[in-house]
């Protein structure tokens, strides 16, 4: 997908490659990587480093020299990455997400969580939660902080917050220090895939009450 402006961090790509992320985050990473040639290439590099380190060192500690040599090897011989297959015209969900939902957008069972916003929580392991969010065009999500990390991938439409604009394929990485109020752009409803490893911290009393009821 062209015109992706916001990407995964190396830390997340490495975590995915090493298999150390919670399942909910893995799904968001895999879905972004399926859309983004740049992150897919970077991911292959980390996979290659992991493979070489395992071959050469087994479970022994790896020397800096070995790591430097490995990185030089990678720089010298970039992995050729095939472009992602073009998705069918009607599909909004990339393949990794379709596997979780059991279909495309029409297979989602939405629950309203107030303010016109709907969500569908996907089944994953307990360490973190991943949900689809549908924010009507022009509508704001209540401003909130984060108890941990929040990864948000835009699938349709776009939103803006205090930091920037996020369109299809873009990913926003929010952490404890960040408070923001995402607002869906006019036009299309904004559909996002969002993973969190701790509850959000809402500023307003109504969102806090909704949080208790809906577990967002
Ligand atoms: Zn990317
Ligand atoms: Zn947030």
C-alpha cells in the first residue's frame, strides 16, 4: 500500500520476529506488515538476524562483533521482498485480520459503546486486548491517556489527533506519556484495529462510566 506515513517501531518488529509480543499486538503488527512493503522488508532483516544468531551462537551470548558482522551482511545483501498481493476490491481487512474475524467487514458483530462508536473485541490470549473500532465520520473518541501501550492501525477512513493525521495503513503507537483525542475525518467512517495491554484512562466522567460497562 502506498502513502503509509506512520510505521511500526523497530522494537515492535523485533518483538514480533522474536515471538515475544502478546497475541493481540502480533495481530496488529502482522496486519500492518501485510500492507506495508517497508516494514515487511525490515521484518525480514530482523528474521534474518535472529536466524544467523541462532545458527552461530545457539543459546550462547552473542558478541558485539558477531552482531556487527551480521548487520553488515544484511546491509550488503538486502533481502528481496515481493510486493503484497493486491487485495480484492471489496475487502477492507487484510488476510491476517480476516483469519481472526472469520471474514471481512460484514462478518463483524459490532457493539455500540457510546457516542456513536462501535467496537468488536477479537479473541486472543489474556495479556493484551485487540478490538475493531468503528468511529462515524466527524466523530471524536473521548480524550484519554494510556495505562500501557496502544497500537492503532487504520483500515478505512482516517483520524487526526494532537500528533498527526492517520490514514489507511498508518499505525499510531501511543504510550503512558501520551494523552490524545482521535477525531474521525469527515467522509468515511473510520475503522481501526487497536490493541492495548492496559486499560485506557479517560478524562471525562461519562467515558469512565462507559468504560466500566463495556470494558474498553
Ligand atoms: Zn510500515
Ligand atoms: Zn489512545
